[in-house]
């Protein structure tokens, strides 16, 4: 578990008075794992043609993306300090026209995944072997465009595309019939279910995925805990979009230390 | 007479054969006529399915990968149903696409309001990077598409089912530039797309009443050619717009903006105010909405009675 990244997330949200901490804690281990172990990139040349793509479709978890982009050199510590400020480039949802390494401007749910779908198709048309990963929320899977895209992705045999679903049970609060693995399998995706906070599980899965220009797209359903790592942030309550006080920030820091 | 939709297919073949970046995606329409393009450009034609928001969103991804997407389906499905995708995935993300619709305002008159689209031009005009075209003849579409398709813009082409029948000089067809079809002195008629035919057919009716109209034709709504309008209205002092567009935000508004500095100009508008309920042919609906030569004369009699020779 990435405690230091979580501490930074809490700090920048506290400082800017904007952000979704529990949603970010839910996905930060996955994003960090991908940049550390899977994705090909050059932080000095974020638009390198041969790079792999990571699209954060659930844009409200962007604090997790930002701290990872800073860790891997796309943006600076000063950028993080200026998160949510008029002088900065980082806001409550990522803007790809401003943030090096942010591959899509997301926020309204259900957009990043179809963008990834088009990107995967476009790269295949040009016979390029880049891999495309797209992380979306389980609640986001309520959106129709997710299933339109799942349908198209399977029928177009986009073997260069990998969907990652943050299955933190947000969706089940509203629609309890929530068997995401069965649904992705039914749509024809090669589906794996793992613990989204376990490096061991991710090691067993992500490196073994077979990417190809023509093949089955993959769906990695990650069981996660919203607010993972800090007891009073975990679960589905008032902390979804709440800003910690200085005392609460101190408590978060203590629990993560 | 060649249909614009057939010209669309021929133009895709022509441009796609020369430019390997062009990729055409459709929502299960025009599939048959696009087969020559599909055969000539393997791997660059997709009948994606009935999922218009995803198709528009995919266009953003295709463009991000370096390709030039064309998205084609019926106007309300591409512009109104997928408007958030146009706004965010193309507009906000600063990505480019060519959106090409058929059906226009109510070409599918027999199918009811679900297949009508009155606000497409207005909606697309909100984006600074958008260019909006309503060509009324095949020659215009071919020329305009080739001029702009790779310009790093969001291009919207509203294709009409019915050709206006005026044989335009190819050298006059320039994106963003209106065409003065006929010189006149008493009144400027501003029109777009198929309605140029109504304006042309109205000429003898108006001349019979002693009115000499000037006719301006706008195949490009955005960017709007303010100067041509200004020149004409400065001379005539009277403007009528004849448009298969929303009365709330069509070319009438552009005309007002263009001429506000002149002062004393008198205006008349024939446009679409609300859902066009009921069924009928395209011509039936045009007649009901005064989008016809007789409708033009009727509105001139009511809005500009002093122009009639009998009242001078």
C-alpha cells in the first residue's frame, strides 16, 4: 500500500480545499503499479508516439493520478502545491490540454472509456503496438456509453485495450445487482478479478496479459476499498467530497505512518 | 439530380483514396453507398453500430491517435443525442472531427419529430473551433469538405436531402464566404441549404409585386460572412431570412449582429419555432411553415407592405 502517495493526496486536497480523497485512495495503488511496472513512457516527452496510454475515466479520482505523475516526473512538486489554484495546472478533474501525462480530460462519467476505445482503434489502424489502459469506476459502469463501448470493443477485437474497473462497491449502493465480472465476461472481454490494493495480485495479472492488435480486449475488475488505508475515510459516507480539517489531516497522517 | 448523400459517399472515396488519415464511422446508415470507399480504403470504414455517443467519443480517440475521423448519421442522433460528447470529447479536449449528418431539419417528414433536428446548427455554433456548413448541392459539399476536413477544427456538415437546383460557379464556393446569387435593390433575402430554391422560385412572384430582391446564399453558417450581408443590407434596408433552422438561434441572429450598426433596418424571419408535429412530405412541411415561394411572398406582404408597388 502506498502510504506516502496517500499522505500527499490528503495534503494537496487539504491545501486546495478541493478533491475526492476516498475515490483517490481506492485507485492509487493501481495507478502507481501501472506506471512502475507496466506502462512504457518518457516523462520528458509525454507525447512520445510509442508510449502506452493510461486514461483515468473516473476523473474525480485525479489526485491519485497527479501524485503518481509527480512521482514519475511528468509534473513537479510545485504543480502539486498549486493544485486547485488559479496559477496551477491541476484541478478537480484532469485537463489533458494542461497536464503533461493526462491522456484525457474527464469529469463527466462515461467519456474516458470511449475515448480509449477510439484511441485503440486508431492505433490499430496505423499498425502501432501501443497498449491502452483505461480505469473507470464501478459507479461509472452505470453509464450507457460504458456498455456501448464494451460491445464495440469486443466486436472490433481490440486486443490492445485493457479496461480496469475500480470495484469499490459504490455502484451497489444504488443498484445492488452488481455482478460486474459476469457482465464483462458476457460482453466478451477477457476478465480477471483481483485485489486492487495487492501488488502480489497485480503482479500475477498485469504482466501476463497478452496484448495484440487483433484479439480479445481485457477487463481487470479490481476489488478495492474506497478510502483504503485510513479507518475513518473507508466506506461510503460523508467523506466522498469532504475536505479534512488540519486536525483530521493530522489523524490521516498518523494512520498512514 | 445527384443527392448530397451520394456525393458524400463519392467524396469520401475521393479524399480517402488520397489521404490515408481519413477514417469513416457510421451509425448504420449509408452503409451501401459507402462500400466503394470501404473497398478502396480497407480498415478505414466502420459501421460501428447504433451507439451515437460512443461513435462521436471514438472520433476523439481516433483523432488523438493522429487520424482524421468522419462521423455520419442522422442529424438529431449525431448532434443532439451526442452533444455532451461533442462538447467534452472534441471541444474541451481540443480534438478534431468531421461530423456529417443527413435528415436536415425535417427531411424525414413522414417519420415524425424524433427524426427532425432544428437546433443542430445553433448547438454547433457555440464552439469557437467549430465550422458549420449547410450545403444545398453536391458540388458545394465536395468543394467545402476538401477545403476544411483537415483543418484542425470541428466541422459540421448538415446535408440536405433536396438539392436547391442552382448551378453554382465552383470558384465561388469558398468556406466562410457567402454567395450573392442575384443583385437587387429593395430587399435582401438571406437563405441557406435547400431553401435557396424557395428564394429563387419567389423571384417572379416578388417582381410581379414590384419588388426587386437581392439573394444571398450562405452554405457556411460559421464563420458567418458578415461583410457580404452588411454590404447588401446597407443598400436595401430590408432583410428576410429563410431558413430550416431554429427561429431562436439561426441565421436570423447572425443577420441582426451583422447589421446592428446600420440602424433603421427592417427584418423578417421564416424559420422553425417549435416541434413540427404531424406527418407529410418535406414539401408538405415546408408549405406549412411558409418555407416556400408563396410563404415568402405572404410574409413580405405582412412584414414589409410598403415595398409592394400597390402601396407605394
